[in-house]
């Protein structure tokens, strides 16, 4: 089965062709980061309008890259939520109209299921069952995954998501959007130990997270530096380093706990924050100590992309699922 995947939930237009026999055939991505940067975050109306512009050229692009005629697919999969409703509607309406014209089924898929399954696109995919750490701009969740569609929530953030904490921390120090890659880059030059921030909710049992207190601790430290007239790039880097360290350690502690609680030996991490090199290294080290293994996608498939939607859609279309009734997009949608 060959599926065209369409991702438009936020500020990236991602298109891909996935074939159940041959794997990923082609993918194309347009990131709107430059469009939103001057506003310090995503402007929903601008995001929707830009998806309208990018969809057709990117779809043409993937068929050309795969050396296939337009429409040579058995189904279309699009992100139905969670995300920005206007942006989701652009991709959803396009997918459903196109599926109608090409006389193939369409299926709305869950954005976080896409992220969760993205490591399956790699040469050495993880095997079910596993524990998944989903860390994106909107979600931080630990999930027990027994198979496609068999997801049991083990824990989640009670306030900010990990990526959101990166973005807000960057913003409060005047760094550009999106903050995750900026903080990660600065942290490389940071001196360890100059600042120390809390590891929230690690001193009590359970698998939930909370990152808003950490953000406040950074804000207080930054205000103190400003009061002392020390807002140098080195100070920003030292704060970034301590912040990243606190997030990484918190995530590692909870992942270790989840592996122990479930008795599983496979950890999968996915979502934008899983592109973070320090987090990858720290999880490699932790899982090695437990004789377990960690899997993640290549960096471009950690952040939003069409390939993960094509893959997730293909699995569900193969299982006989497709859209029933009208177009449904959901800003909020539990996994
Ligand atoms: O999965 P994603 O592309 O979009 C959502 O579904 O939210 O995740 C975006 C998030 C942003 O918060 C961004 O700052 C963060 O992932 N991010 C990173 C890194 N790259 C992206 N956070 C930490 N380190 C990175 N290298
Ligand atoms: Zn995402």
C-alpha cells in the first residue's frame, strides 16, 4: 500500500510518500520559522495561509522525487489533531478533496501517534512492546505502547510541555523562536555548575512531569543577572546549560522509573525535543545501565514532518480504517 502523508498541524508543511513494501519513497518539508520569528511565536492565521500556498508544490515535489505520476497512491493520511484548528483544516480539507478526486480513502491521524511511530522509519526500528517518551512543543507524555493503537498513558506534564519550557526559557532571555535549538546551541558553550535549577517532581513517586516551576527558577536567575548588569552571552549560555541539564535529568529519571515499573527493555523517544543531543546521550547511558535500549528518529523526523503521518496512516489504512462522515479536526485530542 502506498500512502501520501500530509502534516499541517502547526508551522511546518510536511508531505511524504510511504510504501508498505518499499518504505519511505520521498518526503518534502517547508518550515515557516522565518515567517513567525519576528512575532516570537507561531501566528495561527499566518500559518494557515502559508500551508495553503505550500501544499500543491510540495505534493508535486514528492511525486516527482519518487518518480511516480501524481495520484499514484492507495490512500491519503492527514494530521487531524491536535494542533492549530485553522492549520489542520487546510491539510484536512486538501487531503479529503484530493482523495475524493483520486478515488482513494482518506484518514485523519493523531499527530502524536505520528511522532510516536517516527522511529519506525529508521533502518533499525524498535519492536513492540515499548515505553515511549513523547516530548514536543505541546506534549510531554510517557506511554506504554503494546502495538499500533494500543497506548496506555503512564504519566504526563501537569503544566508546560518540555518543548514549551525550552521555548519560554529562550524567550525570557530574548532568544529567537523556536527556543529548543537555540538553548541547545548556547548550552554547548555554557559552563556547568554556575547555575543549578530544580529537577521538578523527581523526589516523589509517579511518572507525571511539571516544568513551569523550572521556567520560573530560570526567570528569577535571569532577573538577578539583569539586576547585576550581567546579561552577557556567556551568562545566557551558562543558564541555558543548567536549564538543559535540569530538563534532561528530569526526563531521564522518569524514563528510568517507567522502564522499571513496566519491566520493559525498550525505550522510544519522539517529538521535537528528542532531537536534543544531550538528551539522546543521557538516555543512551541510562538505558545501557539497565541493559535496555533507546530508539529515536533522525533529527528531521523528530520535529514535525509528513513521513511520520504517511507511516502512521499507512498502518491504519492497512488495518482497514478510513474516514467516516465529515472532516473532523481537533485542537485537543487525547492519544
Ligand atoms: O514535535 P515538534 O516539532 O512540534 C510539536 O508537535 O510541538 O516540537 C517542537 C518543539 C519546540 O518546542 C522546539 O523548541 C523543540 O521541539 N525542539 C528542541 C530541539 N529541537 C526542537 N528542544 C530541545 N532541543 C532541540 N534540539
Ligand atoms: Zn509535533
